[in-house]
């Protein structure tokens, strides 16, 4: 029977560590941009606001009209980039333009989600360990949360482990795969085509570590899980009116050794790593001012 992650203990420790770090800075300022009104975005922004209030960080929600032109959007982001009081910027999905066009607009020194092409490129070519690269670069907060949860499973050393990642987004699957492969895990990336071809069960069955970030309720069946596997479920969806993850939790916990559940797992910790990246942005700003 699997150990089920209780993220509250980690949350408390991480929050206190952030408060300790923030004592060395003037009040930091996070600008959180959203286009239109999307339920999942508002839920995430609500969690951002709550953490900001607890940490004493100034939180500025920037809500743009759904039908804003790209030219208008570019002007709004430029204003935020140029505002010296703004420490970090997050542009929440969804938005109607290609990711690379949107994320490349963010000042790379204020890119607290680690999505600017320059920051992702640095992540791609880095030869440092996961711990060391996390000190130097902006790693997407969800990825940092996954890596933290992985360390709690007693499997922080992933050398030679077979890892299956379900989902290939620029915020989770791609950067996570790079980091784990750099730690010499044997990484398989699966996505919608894998599922459509009927091959997903085979990849799941071989995985020592399964990380799913799709948002499709119970996509992964419990009887696919390898005995003793570590499961980190990042997907969030609703089934029968209840929030649940990509993995059939009740069936999977009979086979796995460790599970990060939904809700109450990775998602609970992710906003804390967003604000840890905000502190990193402040440190970069201090270095630039001292030159």
C-alpha cells in the first residue's frame, strides 16, 4: 500500500524558509497577467494572492480583456517590464497567441515562471546537477514542486530509474524531462499521440517513476502501475463533481510505493516555488544595480 504525500508539512517548512529569505529584501512586487476570465486561471491566481499576503509580497493582478489585440498586449507587457517596482512577471495561460511569442515578451530577468526562451535555453544546455541548476536558473514552479516531492519519496537519486512523463508542455513536461535526463534518469515522454495509438499503458507499466500532467481525470488506470512505483500526479480535473488527478488514486495506491495525490499534492506547493523564483529575480536585480 502506497504512502500518500501529506504536503502540509512541506508547505509549512517552505513557507517559513521564504519568510526568512524575504527579510533581506524590500517588499517585492509580483505582476500576474491574465486575459479574459478562465476558472482554472482564477483559482491559480487566488492561490498566488493568498501566498503573497502571507509572505508580505505586493501582488498586482493585471486583468486584460479577452479580445485585446496582440499589439495592445505587447504594450501592456512592456509597461510592466519597464516598471522598476515590479520584481517578477507571470503571464497565466490560456491566451490566444503562440507561447513563444508571448513568453519572449517577458523581461528574462523577471521571468519567474522560467518560460522565456533564453531561460529555457540555459536550462537545456546546463550540465549542472538538479540542485545546482536550481540555484542559478529560473525553473518553472510546477517542475520545482515535482522535484521537491520526488525528494520526499526517497527517490531524489534518479540515476538509472525509468521515468515516464505524461504530457509535453513547456511549463512541465519538457523542462522536467531535461532535468531528469541530466540526472541520468531514463526518461520516456508520452503525449496525446501515445494514448491515441494505445501505447500509453506499456510506458506506464515500465515506469519506476510516473509523472502525469495532462488534466484528464483518471486517464491512467490503477492496474497499469508497476509494483512499488512512485507516482506524482500533477493533472487536475473533475469527475462526478469532485476534483481528481490523472491517475486512478484508489486503485493505484494498492500497487505504488508513494503517491502525490490530487488535490493536496504538487499543486499545493507550486505557488511557494513561484515566490522563491521571485526572490531569485530580486537577487538578480540587486546584482544588476551593483554593476
